[in-house]
DNA sequence: TTTAGGG
DNA sequence: CCCTAAA
């Protein structure tokens, strides 16, 4: 987490490829923890009748998150100062702890949509040594640490030394480590849950280890195990080749111990995932699916206020998030691209005759038009005629990120590039890798050569395109 | 808000 | 794709 950014949002950023993460309490008492990760549709971990709380611990420089039975679904952020004043601290790792009262509680991960390329997600921007995650029991007061029934999402560790100490861990934790919950979906996604882990902690000293404690008391050394701490993702969601019955595993070795040398999810996939993050347009541009609406980092515009007012934490953030929920997707996408830390979004201000103009520094990432899109555009043109870009948008690009203006621009370019006098286009077949099929080009020419129809503005405008278009279905030709 | 144009 | 005027 960079200091100048919004904390909660960036905590979510830090969790492997998840872009956003938030808890949401529903009317029917079931709360859900949402991950808005680097794929189209977020999935949700549902069926948790509790509320997540997040809280930054200044002393430890980490995030403490826990869940209580009865809560308001607030997000607790307090004591930022201790973290902010820590100059060397660049990242605040996030660990999610889930505690629950019922014995056989499990997380039901429910995917709205297939996520075919959900690779191993790496937590590659983590600064070691600032993790501290404790589990607060619903039964105990919020101040007490310690719990009887709890689950923690533990990192997947790609260190073979983890394998060594896993035995040790097993001996310590015993059968308490029991969950490896498969997702019911055919994707075979799994969440690794370790039950009865009392704390997971990265040491702040030079030992550079991550500690897992199976029971808690004040002298943690009695109960904890340590193993080298090698940049694991905190929230481990990974694909398996098969769903497997995978119910419970009582052996620690069964979960998430992998050797990097034998793992297929090695460097290449890290790179690939990262590149995908860089290339993918912001979610709010994809389409307005529900999961994208809550954007905590919309509140990041005023990070300084968090600095100034500690008490602002809870409610203000809540308010921000609620406000963000209502905010319609707007063209502030650049602020959404906290992918590279060195790129800071700054609106460019230039003054001209005393007046100030703002513009976005970065333009929307270029999304090349696919052939299908072009065909849809041509269809739309033939159906509605020129100038009805919103109609085309609503009919053929409803769920697309292309706006009516985009569509119009594309049409303009299509006409420009395909309907020129043939003298200007010399050896245009050299790049026929992305050249349009001839039938499409012909249709573009036909439609473009249609005599200029009276450009009736608005929907009342009479469209003579039907006359020019033999493909027009009869019912449309009234 | 939507379109048309210019860049 | 962006920006702006105009409808």
C-alpha cells in the first residue's frame, strides 16, 4: 500500500490479483466478502452470517481483520499515523481471518461465471515483515485475541522449505488443520482454510519468517511454528485440474505446499498475470455489472483527510463506500490504475487566459476492434441507419464497453479506410493479418454510399436506411 | 444527453 | 480515443 493512496482499496489491491475486496452485509443477515479480482466477474464468498472488520494496527504495521457475529459491517480504520510515519513501509499486507462460531462452517465460494484463466495469483508486491493477522472470536470481546473455532485463509507458499516445516506445523497444529474446501463449481477452485489457527504473523525482525500459531496465549513462543516467509499470496485461490472430492484434509502437507521448481505456475505465469493486469481496462469500463459498483478507492481523492482525522476511520469510510456505490461509472478510470506504483494519476492542469482546464493524463487503453464487433457495427448501421449510435449501442453493444461515440468513431474510420478512392490505397494487402473480410468491406461501402439521408435528430428522425438496405427485415421496413 | 466534427 | 460545440 502506498502511503498516498486509499488504504482499504489498496489492501485489496495487495491481495494477489484482487483489485477490490469488500465486505457487504445484506438484509437477510448473510454477509459476504467480495473479491473483485482480475477477471470479469467478481465472485463472492457467501453464506457467512457475520461481518468482517478490518483494522489497521499501527504498532505492528499490519492489518488486522476479523469478523464478528454481530456488527454493522463497518470498516474500521484507525491509527493510521503509526503506519504513515513509517517511511520505509511501502506495503501493508493484508490477511483475512474468518472466525465463525459454528463447527462445520465453511466458505461457499460461488462463481457467477466461469473464470477460465484464474491462474495462480501471486502476491508479488508484498513487503515482508509487516503481516499480522489475528483472529478475534465472536464469543470473546473485541479486545481479546483468541478463539476456539476459526478459520484463516492462509497463503499458498511456494517454498520447499515450507514443506519441511510443514511437518513441524503438522505436529503442532495436528488435525486442527483440516480444511481444504473445494469449490463446488467445476472450475475446481479451492480455498485453503486452516482451522483453529490462532494467529499468523510475520515477524518484524530480521528473521523474516511467518509464524502460525495453533493456540494463543501471551507467550506465543510455546505454540507457534515458523517457516521462511517468501512472499505468498494471502488469499490463495488457485485452480486445480480436477475438482476432486477434496473434502477435508487433516494433513497439513495437503494444502499449499509446493516446490517452485516443479510448479507450473512459475515465473511465466507471474509475468502473464501481471501483464494482464496492466493491459486490462478498468472494470468500470467493461460493463456495469453489479460487483463493480462499490469502489472504495473512489474515496482516495482525499487521502490527507485520513491523516488528519483518526476518528474518521469507521464511518467516513463507510460513507465513502456508500457514496461510491451510488456513483455511476464515470471517466475517472485513471485513478483506478494503481498497477504501477510509479505512475501516479495527476490531472493535468493548464491555465489559459486565467481559466483552468483539466484533462486526463492518460487515455483509455486501446482496445482493438474485433471482427465480431465490426460485423455488429455494420449490422447496426444497416438496421438503424446513420446517426443512431445509441440505438446501435443498445442493440448490438449493450454489454460492451464500446460507447456510442466509440461506435460512431469506428464507423467513421471504417468508411475512411474502406471507401476511399482506390488510388490512395496502395498495396493494402501487406498487412492482411487484420484486414476485414471482403464481404464486410462491401457492406461498409454499400452503407456508406447511401445518399445522405435527412439526419433527423432524435428518434423521430425518419430513417430511410431501409430503402437502401436489402437485408432489412420486412417488419422493420414497416 | 446525444451527435457531429476536428484532432 | 479525446474534446467540444451544438442540437
